[in-house]
């Protein structure tokens, strides 16, 4: 499990990255994160929606309501051009952090599992 | 059966309550919830389990709401959702104040009732606090107070334990010498003397004391050297007051005062008048060395007790307990072995002496019980006043419902409304505080003269007192205001607007309980006051067993007078209004007692019994009208009476265990056995608080200290003048003092009278405040029921039945409160009355009378409003709708 702060910071790039792979709705996004992380990254499900709402307000995603096969209305989220750009910025930031850690932690075998 | 859709709808409702959620957000969350549930059902969970899991997984509604709000809001500064009120709104405080003042003005009678009650309550608490602080301040001015201790004596005799303030005379110097922890030991030896400087001649209380007194106590000297002042024999140090009385404004150091018309004492110093809060009261301090004469009987006597008191100053850091333990050795060393177990010497710090309760006390004390009683009474009154506030405020909650509704609609939170109502009670309390300060200001002189205290507003410089006042204001406004604030702020806007709230009867039971409680306190006070008054009356009116109405007593100071006593008697008896005259070593209420140990014939020395001895002449029994039960009184024809006979009282006969006392022989110490020739009926020699002591009467015409005269009260003034002239003629060098026996006896019960007076004042106040509370409530009930009364009258109800309709609940409550309080009052009074050897029985008529009285009073109180309601024209109350 990752810490609350780290989860909060990583939510936005993760969502954008998932949406880069195609249009999707909230429940599926959460399932994907769970699947990829093997359960290590888990959000309080309700907390996802305010973030999605914020991304929509900032213009990084566009939304539409689709009626599913079971007749349930679902809100689908699709990444916009601005969203992709934002994702790239995020990736750059995360990668630079990643590089620092790589260099810092490499000689210490105890941290390499 | 678990209904999933219903549950989901309920969950959605909970989202709707949070203003952050818009319809779309909720729909999206619902879809998510349903996906979660379906997944769980597929996994084989029950619908219920799946629902509960999904709701938990989505998270707390308020947290999600907050996140939505953050992503929606444009207000980046406070981050506070718009529907949440800010923590700090200074503008509102002014508004609270304005509304409070408006409300106080609008409900004038209720506000006045509250202010009246609370001011009196606060004033009572203020006065009592002042009194307590004043009493606690006693003896605090001594720099060495933590190290000054008073020694007292516990005596264990076969007939019982007796604790007294007196200490044997040689104890102090011996203790100072042998116990290293003691820095100084000071004796006080009280006596009364005739003091003269030329023509100025008065009897004064005099204290013989050791020269180191000024090193122990903080009694600063105005003139003289404190190290040397009392080091010489026959020197005195006097107070400023005495200096002025005898020497005017000049410095008296070096001058002399004449004591007892024969001894010259040199004034070696003048001390500043002792502060009012000193337990030790002294005007003239004389060197104790002046007493060291061969005739002085107590100098080396370790088993004789007189008015001798001992104070110690311990060295820094020494333990009082250790010193107390060393006393035992000291006693063992100096008292004969068979008597050593009798005396246990104890110590108390000077802080405690003002509140101690020892026999033969020398310092000024106050029984702590009285302080507790007053503290309790003051808090009762404040409590009653707070109850009025609570009752009147909750009763009118319906009237203020609209205001609360509007405020809530405009966004006020419950907490803010509570704050608003609390600020109202705060303002009322502050107003009451000012009124109470005025009341206190005018009452202080009365209290001071009644309690012989010295309370003043200078206490406002005392931090404790100011803190008490601040605490009092806060506690009162919260005690009175908190519950009403919650009740009033509870109004539901919707129902208020619809008008449902008008019939709000919330708090009915609480009001009932509070009224019962309030009346219970008042009834308790009334019953106690009446009983205490009865007891004080009983003590004053109680027949002491002798004739005290017509007795004039003249203390004799002139030792020469005894030789001419017969001549003086004859001179006095020449006046027709003087019926009998007697000389004796003591009289009832004189405070002059002498005790010794007696053994009856055939008993061992160690079976001696402690008795009071009274030395009398042939006329004592006749003059005091005492009754001889058996045998005879002393008679001149039995010439051997002086050497061979005793009279004893009934109690003494019982103590000796004599069934037929006449002819039995007893002896005093090492004297010869003497025969009992008569038994006198018991009479009260001192206060009725004390049992009658066993007394032996001895015939002795040469040791008189009191002259008692039975007079005809028809011409009292002239007779007193005649007596004064004659006594003065026989002992020209001594001013003549006199007093009336019954006045002395009444003095004994001054404390009870004072308590009675104060308590009755307090209970009248308590009753008035309670009645005003009832008055307020009745007016409210009458107003609330005006329509009901109108309809009843239209339908033909009589005025009587309407009176009963309003009145019956109050009467019921008052009756209940009476009955509840009876056992408590009975218990308390019984305990108090048990302090007295002679006491009244608890009078149940007082209980019944209080019940009848309180119901009557309640009826009168309710009268105006109920009659107004009952006689009002129904048209007026019914046409308004």
C-alpha cells in the first residue's frame, strides 16, 4: 500500500495515463489501477470523482453520458489534447524524480527486492 | 427482506443533504455503487453484504463532498464551504448585544424578575465570599505564621475526655529548654485588673507574657525596644489605644501605671493596635516575671490549669509532629507517674486557631459550621435565582421561535444561536452584578455590626476576590443560560413558520422538577430558620433553675472588702428594694469556675471525681432561690459548717453514686473528710450548651469575688445607684462595675440569635425569589391558556374551576417539594440541636405550617394573574384569530 499523500499526488497522472489508452468511466478506471498495481494502489472509490471533476474543469478531459446495455447511465471520460500535454509534463516530472531515486538507491541492495 | 433499491435511495438521500453534491455527481456515484454491488454479488456475496461493502468502499460522504467543493469553489482563500459559517464574526457580537438589550427591554417584567433574583443571589454569594475571605485572613499577618503553633491539652480522665486551650504554667519554659526544635515559647496568662493613672481608673484585660513575644508574633512596636521591652519585672507594653486612654497624646514610655491600687508597672513600649483580623486580642501586655512571687501557686505546678496559654515558634525546617512526640517525654518527666497518662499535649498551627473549637478558649474564634451554613445558604439563593431564569426563559421559548426560525433560514447554526442566547444571559448577569454590588455596599455596615466583622470593599484589591467575582459571573450566566440556550435554539424553522411551535410545551417536566427543587430549598430554609429561632428563644427563656430575673451582680476586686462583707450587706439591705444579698466565689454565667478532685469515704485515691467548687455564704441559696431537695442549707446555728460540711447538687450525688447522700463524707485533695448536709436541685451554672457540672458547695465567707443582689425591679435605676454608692463607700479605691444576670445569660446565645437573624433574612429572600419565579410562570401559563380559558368560559366554566385549572399544577409541585424536604430538614436540625445539652424538640407543626404557608403564599402570588385570566372577557382572547 502506498501512503495517502503519494496516492493523492499520483492520482492525476494515473488517471490521465489510463484515459490515454481510451475512453473510460470511473468504475473501470479504478479497476485498471487495482489490476496494474496488483492491489498496492487503492483509492477510496468516492474520492476519484472529485478528481475527475477537477480534470474536466481544467479541460484535461471531456465527458459524455452513455446508456449502458443494462440501461444504466454512465459518465465516460476522454482525454483531450490539453490533457495529453499535461500528462507529458507530469511524466517528465515523475521521471526526473524517478531518476534521482534510481541513482540514490542503486548501491543499496537492501532496497532492491 | 433486504430491499436494495430502498437502501440505495436512502444512501442517495444522505448525499443530497450535503450541499456539495449536484444531481449529476450523485448519479455518477450511484452508478459506481451499483457496479461495485454487482461485482460482489457475482463473487457470491449476499445483496446486503455487497451493499455494505460498496458503501464502505466509496467512502465517507462528507469527505467526498469536501473534495467536490474544493474542485468547484473559486474562493481559494479560506477554503471554507459557503454553507459553513466562519468561526469568527466580530460583527455578530454587536448584533448579539443589540438583540439582547432589545429582548431585555421587550420582556421587561421577565427581565426585571431575573435581574432582581440574580442580583440578590450574587449579592449573597459576594457577601459570604467576603466573609469567608475575611475569616480566612485571620492571623495571616504574622511573618512567621507557618512556624507558630499553639499548644493545647487533651485530658483523659475516668469520666471522659476533655480538650482545652489551657496549658500548665511551667510547660512553656521547660519545652523551650528541652526540645531543640523550639526557637521560642511564649505564654499568655490572662487576667483582669484595675489599672490606674491618677484619676483615670478602669478595669482592663491584661495579658502576662514572655519577653520574646515580639520575636514570635508580628506585633510591631511604635515606641520602645522589642528586645528589652518585657525583660524586667513589673513592666508593661500597651496598645496605642490604651496609651491614649491613660496618657493622651504623649509618649508614655518610662511612665508608670498603678495596678490593683498597689503595684507600679513601668510602661516599656507601645505597640500599634492589633489588626482587626488578629485572633489574639491584647491591649496590655505585662512581663510574666511579675507573677514570679512565692505566693504564685502555678509556678511549678504541672497539674493545675488556669487561664494560661502557650504558643511556640519552631525552628525553620523542623517538624511539628516530631515536636508533639517529644511533649510526651516532657510530661512523663514532670508529672507524677500516676497522672502522666492524663495529659496529652497537642499542637495546632496559628492558621487553624481561628476555626478551632476548644474549651476555655482564649483567642477569637468562629465555628466553621456557621461559615458552611452561610456558604450553603448563599449558593441556595443563587441557585433559586438561576432556576427562575431557566424556567422563565424556556417557558417563553415559543415566543422566540420565529426569531430562531428566521435566523436559521438566514444561515445561523445552532452553535451560533446558543452563543447568542448565552450572551443574553451574560448581559443579564453583568447587570445583576452591578445591582448586587450596590446591594452589597448598603448591606456591609449591617453585616459588620451583626457579625463583629470588618468587611469592606477594599477586598477589590484582593486577587482572590476579583477572581471569585469573575468566576461568579461566568458560572452564573452559564448555569442560568446554557439550558435555555439549547432549548431556544432547537426550534425547527419549518414548524415555526407553519405555526406548529406555538403550543410547544417543551421543558414542562424540567420546569416542574426545577420548581419542586426551588421550593424545596426555600422550605428547607424556612423550617430551619424557625427551628433555630425556637431554639434561641428556648435558650433565653429556659428557666435556669434559679432566679435570674432580678439578680444584680457586682464583681469584687478589692481583697479587703471580704473583711467588711457583713457590714456592707447590712448597709445594702437597708433599702427596701434590695431583698437579699450574698457573697460567693462565683455566680452563674460569671464564667468564673474552679474545679477540683473529690474522693468519697471508703474509695481509693484513684477513684477521685472531678467537681466544680463554689464557695458561698449563708445567703447564697436563699438569694438565688435554689431549692434544697434533701437535708438543709448552711445555717449559722451549725457553727461547724465551715470546716465540716458540704452541700452538693443532684448531679454530684449521682456522680458519687449516693442514694442517700445526707451524712456521707467526701474530701477535697488532702483536706479532711467533710459531711454532706444537703442536696441542691440542679441549676444551670453556664450556657445551656453544656451539661450541668457536678458541684460541691463550700461555706467560705472570706473568699468572695462576686456580690449578688436580689432586687425589686420596680426601681432598678435608683437601686443600682444606691448599690454603686454603697460598694464604693466600702472599697473607695475600686470603680464599681455591675451587670444583670439575665443579660449575661442572653449573651451566651448571641451566636444563635445572629444566625437566626441572618438565616431569616436569607430565607425571606429565598421565598421572595421563588414566588417571583412562580409569578412569572403563572403569567406565562395564563397567557398560553388564554384561548382554552376563553372557550371554557363560553361553555360555562366557573371562575373557581378556572383558578383551579391554572393553580393546581403549582400547588401540586409545592406540596411535593415540602414533602421531599421534610426528612432532610429533620435530619439536619436534629444534628444541629444535638450540639445543645438543652434543646427543643423538633416541632412537626412547623413542618405542617410551612406547607400550609407555602401553598397559601403560592395562591396569593398566583392570585393576580389567575384572577385576571379567569375574569377576562372570553371575547378578547377568542376574537384574535
